């Protein structure tokens, strides 16, 4: 990623609206309340054949001791450090603000190509209102635009791409496996992301709901490269009262849908609760590979039987989903964290495994002969052979004379035999029956 554009400025000037316009979707949450965006949010955009990475940042406020605003400042400065070009956005309706003047001094320190973007200039008649921002003393051209309508963005982008040193790929993350980290609020998702990446990629506090947007980051381990997706906590719909949290949950569900593997984090002190099961079922319905991480294991008082009893209780709660691997971790103590990622990679490898038809028939036909499908209404059912279908999810087709008479218990029997011989831990298996 050599062409990186950071959109920075004080709160509520329209950075996220402009970010969404550039990336062509509602990737960042927008609201009239200031301080909605907290973490750095990355997306990809294209203009006149030039591809680039866009970073949306939280509103920069100086002199505040608020826990979130202090962390947002760090996130904004990290974006400035990464950027090839800086888009410094101000509010044309509100005019010059003391925060703009303070932040301009910080922007100047980085000595990078900068464009001053005066937002909320809705028509050409108002372009004269941009002149007062020359007093910021930036060596930058000024563009009056409207993030909401798109007015003036063409001319801005024409100048922006002249600063790019290279031609980037359409989407550098295309084709890379995606691991979504999901769970209820305060389970430790952002702490896990930061620990793995070795940087404060996401803001972490004891306050539930700190993460709002879904945060994507590249991660390499065990010889494989992944996209890690840190998501906002998913609570029961009845407990979601604010619009911002509602949209955060929608982003988390979209991250689940876009992922290959779902890592569901539990709080060891609370165990497997109904909302955790709801998240797991969402992943199953979308045919995703799943790993369960029991975080905060260091806070549990233990004896020789604690681990075994806890795991046994979890598997009993999971019932038919007991094939999902469980890893007990402590992000704070860095216990078994890399083992957890190794397990997620194993599940991904299983998720992509294609078993040769000869091997399937060699292992499964003797099992079927030993325990054939029960007859139905005097019909004797013969399964001739089995093959794995070339579908995105793991699907096996059994060809037989009367597929309509095979019942669910026998389907579960076949699924268990597939797992016995070929593994597929953490991977949902579909079994279909076709007429031969």
C-alpha cells in the first residue's frame, strides 16, 4: 500500500461522509453527534485508473483529558505518519475554529503533501467562504466541496492523484483470507487485535461499546497472510438503544458475512451465554468456519479439575456443535494467543480442503455398508457413491436410488463419519442426497 490518503480534522466536519463517498459504500458510521469515529478505518478507492488506500480518522481535539479523545489523537497521528497525502478537512459552515488552527500546526510537522478540504460548500456561489482558511498557513491548495452531494470532489481528486508515486493494485486485500473477531461487548476483541499486531490499532478501554466501526488489518502468521477484522460487540437487539450502536452491530454482522473464519470470543467469567450462541448460529447459518476463544482465563480460580469441567460444560451447552474447537486464552497474560490463531488457520485450511472422490468412497462406503440407511415404507435405500461438490461451503453429495427417503438421523450419522475420517474441526458440513 504505497498510495495512502489520510482524512483528518476536528470532530463533525464530515470526514466519514467523504470517506464513504470515496470507497463507494457506507463503510464508516455517520451521525450528527461528534466523536462517532474512534479507530482508524481503512478502505480502497479509485480515480482515473489510480488506486489508493483511504484512512478515516476520529475528530482531533487538543487539550482534552477525555479517555476517548486522548486515544483518538493517537490514532489520528498514526494515520498522519502512514499517509502519502493528507486531506485536512474543515467545516465551511462553521468557519475557522481554534481546533483547526491548533491541528494545522501538527499537520505542518509531517511535511507531507497536504490538501485543505473545506466541506459543506454546497454550491459555487459559496466558494468565496473558503478564503478565510488561508490564514492556517498551510502550503496547500484549497478545495471547497460537499461530502454529502459530491460537489467539487472531482477537482479535488484530480489534484490528489498527482501526488501518488506509484500505481497500486485494485484492492491489495482481494483474495486474502479474512478472520472476523466477534463477541459480546468487552470480551477482549480489540485487545486481541492490538496484541497480535503489536500496535494500538484499536482503542481499548474498560467501557463496553468502545469499538464502533469494524477495523481491518493485515496479519501474517505461520506462513500465511490474513485480514484480521476487529468488530463492535454484538448485544441482544432489545438492549440496543442508540442509533450508533445499532449501526455498529450492522457493521459487525456484515464483517461476519464477509469473513471466511469467525473467531467468537467469550468472557471466561460469564461463560457461554445466549447471545454468544446467537452469534455462533449466525456464523453457522452463513457456513463460516468457527473457533471459540475463552478469554480472561487468568481471572478464573483454578484447581486440577477446573479446565476439564469448564470444557465439558461448554461442549454440553454446544450440543451438536461440539466439533467447534475451543481455546482458553488470556490476552493480558499472552497465554495461548498464538495457539488460538494457529487453530483458526487450521480451521481455514479445513474449510478449503477438497477430498478426492476415491478417498471419500474408500472410507465412507464401508461405513454405509456396515450401517445402511433404514428402509422407508418398504423401500430399500442403496447409496452408490459420494463426492465433494465444488461449492464455497463444504458440501458432500451422496448418490442413491431413493434420496427422498433418507431422514435426518442418518444424515447426522454420515456427517459424523466424515468428521471421523477427514477432520473438518470447526467447519459446518452440508450433506445432500441426489438420485442415481
